[in-house]
């Protein structure tokens, strides 16, 4: 019997508790032993939940209980969550988390702390919700030198774009639906301004290229400047509009950014709608591979968290390697020199067009040279 403590009983945390209970016998078989959920730490009152008897508010109870071997963190943010994870590792407990903000900002530090104590620090649920993608990068694709990771990484914005532009729902209504379905962040501007996608592409790029990439290094643009006219233009010309996180290895430094893109309808990412995410990876042996599934929501994300708990239980002494090396951070990694076609929006939509292949600097010079200047531009994938 292995004791687990859950930190946070929000959308994902409640899913983890429910899944551990609902599939207990199956999970025990997979883990090789019974898993006992011993505590749920939350500042809220859990007396109306099936877990009232497990509720605690003092982290020290968990920290000091030797029967707790695995701590599953679903609080989110970089405040108390970071403190509790550090303390869990210092107390010799394996840690599993869905906290992309924390992993993107402090992953290298927490990985080093875990490694020094021969403990697991696993975070499959931090990217792509229920989609298995971090372990496949670290293990199944380990023989490859990866050159590219491009993904639709945020379920909320993909849901909003789908509802608005395929089903005619307003932005506010689509966002309200995404919140009601448990897809959105506590602060949904993290979703719509691209910050959540930024954190996820940082995690993917760190894993794919082996050094920590920090969110401050990544140029990030969300979906708020998109108009119905942009989407109509895209559709009429054989494209879909998708918010992408992209990481390209490059010859000297990687190029990493988040922005809406026009994606050709022939590309598999163009067919990723609703809350689904898609992650496209290129490697020198595998060629191209794509991962697809539900990128947000209670049970899909809990599915990845519980799989990490099972993996931690199966590797209590021989740790799993899913990680990367520290880096200095520093210079931004924008795609300045990367040439692509661009959609240029003009005040009169009839003038909007797709340019020839240009770098960002060349595009700026081209736009400056127009008699009537374009008011917005989107890179074409
Ligand atoms: N708000 C996130 C999303 C949750 O919509 O993708 C999953 O990380």
C-alpha cells in the first residue's frame, strides 16, 4: 500500500481523486500495489465532497507522514505550489504535477532537486492535458535529434476559435462555455493572450532540445487581435486559423514563439478543433509524428496525472528520466530570420492578401512600402 497526498481539489485535483477511486482495482494492478489517497489539501471546505475525511489545511501533516510516498500537486501557480513541491522533495517524496506555469519557470531547479534525492518529478499533465507527449519525447523518440515541435497547445483558445468561427458563437459566450467546462485557466487571459501556450512550448522545447527555455524568452501573441474577416479570408483561401506554439532547433539558437497562424487545410494540425490539442514533432529518424487528443478538462488531465502517480509508484527507487539541463536563460528566441508567407490584412478586406516568402524584417519593409498600410499580419505555417 502506497500513500498519496493530493494538493488542490479544483478541476484537475477532483478528477485525480475521482479516477483513483473509480478505477482503484485497475490502477492497483497497473501499479503493482494498492494506492491509498491519504490527504487532500485545499483551502476550501470539502465537507460536501466524498473526500471530507481526507481534507487537511496544514501541509506539515503531509510533509511529516512517512506513509505518503507520492505528492500530486494540482494547485497551480508558482507561489505555495512551488514551496510545497520543494518541501515534498526535501522530505523524500516523489512529486507529480499538472502545473505548467511552475514547470516552465522552475522546472530545471525542481528536476535538479529531485535528481539529487533520487526522486521522480513527473509532469505529463502539464502539456496537452490527457495526451501522452512528454514521455514519448523523452523515451520513445530518444534516439532522434528533434528539429521541430509545433502544437495547438491550448484547449480554451482552440475551443473559442471553433465555436466562434464554425458555429457563430460570440467570443464572450465561447469563453464562458470554456470556463464552464473547466478548460480555462483561473485567469483566462493566460489562455487568450497566449501565456498558457507559451509555458507549454517552453516545456516541450526544453525537453526536445535539452536545455531550459524560459517563458520570458518567447515572443507571445494571443488570439484577441483576430477578426472574423481574417478567418473568412483564411477559409476562402484553403487555410484554418490556429494558435500555435512553435519551436525550431535552428543552426545556432532555437527559434521559439507563440502566435496565431494560417495553417493549410492539408496539414494535419488544421483538422484539430474544439478542446483538442495537436502536437507535431519532427526528428531525424522518425520523420514527422503527431500527437492528438483532449488538451484540457477534468478527466483527460487527471488521466495523465494518475498515470504519473502509477509510474512513480512503480519507480520508487529507480527514477524515470523526463527532464532537461539548466540554462542561463537570457536572450529572446524570436523567429526573426525565419522566412514564411504572411497574411496581410488591409483596411479594405478586398485588398487583404498572402505575401511571397519573407522574413519578419523583409515583411516589415514590404508593409512599409505599401501606399495603404496593412493593419495586421499572421504568419503562414
Ligand atoms: N487552460 C488550459 C487549456 C488547461 O485550455 O489548454 C489545460 O492546460
